[in-house]
C-alpha cells in the first residue's frame, strides 16, 4: 500500500508545532497534541499558583501578579520584556530539586525554549541561603533498600524510553530535563549555596554566572558522601575549569566562597547581594538587543561542536554563518546597519526562500568568479 502523498512545505498549528496529520502520521500528531495540552496545563498552573493575572503564561512577556495569592509551586516562572525569570522556590528545604520541582522547571525550560518572544533567562533561588541545595535524597518510605538497589540496577540495563540516566530527556534530547542544554542564553544569579544538583544546573545550563559576595557558596557535595554522582557534574567541571582546580573540588569536596569561585573561573562576577538581580538583568537587557537567531546558534555551536577539532568546527561554523546570512532578516540587517552607521533592529525573522539564480552570461560568470576568488564580497 502506498503511503499518502507528502504535502509540500511545513504546516504549523497555533502552538508552532508541525501538524503531522497533514503528513499522514497520526501518531506524531497525537504526540504534538499531548505536548500542547501539557504546555497549556503548565501555564494555567503557573498562573494560578504564582498569582499571575492571566490565563496562560505562554507568549506573554509582561505577566502581572495579582494580589492575595499564595505560591504553591516549587518554582516561580515569570516573563517580562523578553526575559524568562526562573526562581527555585522552596527556601525552607534549601530550594532542592524534588520530583515536583524537577517537573516544573523542566516545563519552564520547554516553554522558554519554544516561546520566540523570550530571548534569554535568569535562573536564581528564593531567599539568600540557597541557590539550589541539590536533589531531595530522602527515600520513599514504601520502598525498601533492597528494592531501591534493584531499581537502580534496572535503570542501567533496562532504562525507560525517553529517559537519560533515570531522568526524562531534556529539551535538547540529551541531558536530564531539569538541567538541559538550552540554546538560549541562561544567566545565573547565584544567591546562596550551589551544591550537588545545584552545581550541576550551574555547569550544564547557565552561560553567564553572577554570584552574591555575601551568600554564594559552591560545593560538589557527593564525593564526601561516598558517591561520584549520577549527573554530568564531574565531566563538566573538568571541561570548564583547569584540571587542578576541578580535581581539588572533586577530591576534597570542600566548599568554596564566591571569591575563590571567581579566581578559578567557575563564575564571571561577584557583586554585593543587593545588586545581584540588577546585574543579571543588565546582561539580559543587552542580550535582548542582540540578533536572537545568531545568539541561539552561537550557543548551540559552542555546546555541540566546540569540542571538535578546529578544522571540523570551523566547517560547521561556516555552514551556520552562511545560513544566517542567507535565510535570516537579521543577517542582512546587521550588514545594512553597519554600513549605514545606524543602530540595527533585530527581530529574528526568517526570509522567504528566493527563486533560483538565473543563468549567467559568460561575461558575468567570469566577473563573479574573479570576485569569488578575491574573497571580497
């Protein structure tokens, strides 16, 4: 039986997903519908629990808080002026990542990833004691130690579909859901302890890190408990720091303050605590003036291809750059504004694909070949 003819082009629904029913694929269509419903449900929960005067947190950069509402979620999620604010909101329990908080922050990453009005995010913790104190290590009372060992072993040899090392796959399809590699910039405002999984989030997801001079502390927190950890923290430390600094952190498992973290290159800046969010917002405002597609692709290039040999990475970078110049409005706008000595207006729009180039005369072909070989165009 012949498969249904595939229509030309992509068909997007209101949520930005490809309508796979138009491609004759009901399974993918059902998955898309489930994703849309999950996003809407998440947005409604965020709005009710955080007190936002809105029916949906998606696609609205200026959410307003309505008075008299208690926050019951593990995170606070707000969007203002192109910036997503994600706050771990469980200060009584060190802003730890329990199941509820992990699910909520993963939905926030998905929303931030898919909302084209959002250009970057600021990640912080509630209060001034903990950025994130790690995972919730309290065992379930209805599971014995023997059963836990059985389940841990099963996780290695029979992992569930859609998971990575026991956690739901993140938005990038590789790391865990609550500390994924998000291609949009993420700025960390480290307000207190970043330990265990809190350090993992810092290493895996954030790009610019500002720390409170008075309250920020950093610790691997696993070696001293007899573990090496089941997250990517150790491998990321060794990639982002000097070998001797990473190994000191891992082998002694001693805490460090913000000044020491700055010295070894774990963070970018140390500021007084009352200036922490203001400094993070200054970076965010600047990023919001940048061409959004180029910024996103630059981060993707560094994360996905930065470890390639230089000649291979250069090739990938050249392909990305050619795409930006040819199919994004920002690529043309940057060149135009530079030559006109004007301030550019970047909007992230894509250009329509043009018609095929007409056949060139022999004279034009020779002229353009000379220009091409000169490299000056």
